[in-house]
C-alpha cells in the first residue's frame, strides 16, 4: 500500500505507475492524480496558445516601417532604445521563442515574419525542426492546434521511445503502443517485441497525423536502432524490419 503525495489517499501499488528512479519502484503520485495533472497542463498550454493567437498583430505597413526580414531574423530599420537600426530585433526568452517589441507590445517574431511574408495571420504557426528560435521561412508552417501539440518530443523514461512502454500488468516483455491525438489516447496494441510495437506506433501516427509527427517517428527510429539494435525504416519508406545486433 502506498500513499499518494497529491491526494493523500492510501492505495494499492497497482494504482501507481512504475518508476526506476524511486526506492519503492513506483511514482509518488497515483495514476488518477497524474492524469489530472496532465489535463491541467494541457489546458493551460492551450489557453496560452489561444491567447497568442487572438492577439492582433500590427499592420503590414507598420511592420514594413519598422523591420526588414533577411531570411532568418527581423532587422530593425528604426532605432528603438538600445536596439539600433541595423540590429537584430527581439530577445530569445527562456522557452526558446523570440519576442519583439512593437509600439510597446510584445509579439512572437515568427508570427510577425509570417505576416510580412504572406500577408496573413494563421491561428497557429509551427517550427518544423522544433527549434523555436529558427525563424527561417522554410522552417515555418501553418498548423492546427492538435498538430502543433504533436510536434513535441515527450518519450517514455524507461523505453526511451515515444508512445511505447512496458505493460505493467501483463507478463514480462510485453510492450504496449499508444498514440495521443486531439486529447484522446488511441490504443494500438500489445506486442512481444519492442521493434513490432515501434513499427505499429510509427505507422498509426503517420496514418493519422502525417507530416506533423515526422520528428517523433525519426526519434523512435534512432532509439530503436541505437538502444535496441533494430533497423526500422520510416513508414513512408515501407521496408521490412531488420535485426541489427540484439533483440529486446
């Protein structure tokens, strides 16, 4: 029996996720509380994204008066405080995004760049390579909210893979594959080999979400090769799984 650090309830060990980082072998927060925390974080993040989206950008004429775009950065045409004409506009924040001051308001640099280039204000703009300060126009794309959430690497701490984990209640060596899309967990299946689970996840993620999950799939391909010794092609290549050195 274990006590949840969040709700304070005493529960069976099956109510907790396993963890190799704790002395007990289980996380300190129960599954229900962990799920609630995840939902709260997602809600806060979506609210933040929607707030950024609703903020109306300066007009094209005003942006062209203040900046020019050199293909990578916004360059100031007009001096502002310590930022002189000819200098790169904006500052990289702790979250990796660049924000630029325009007439006393802060705006995300990549949104200003998109408007200056395409004369439009889409709801969400994504950095394809996940580098939030890489504002080359070829690294930006219009995306949906769910697609924007997909282009993030959050992997299982034990397996190192995205969407793949050891199943807690079944026999040793069984892997489970799940894909999260639009706030819903899609169960893909159980597999005796980590390579088969990875193939199944990659194919399902590619089928449902397409290009926006390419970074996740590439992450899985790298981990399955380097850690588990399997050579697996991307779902867009349609090649069979090959055993490289060792099984998992």
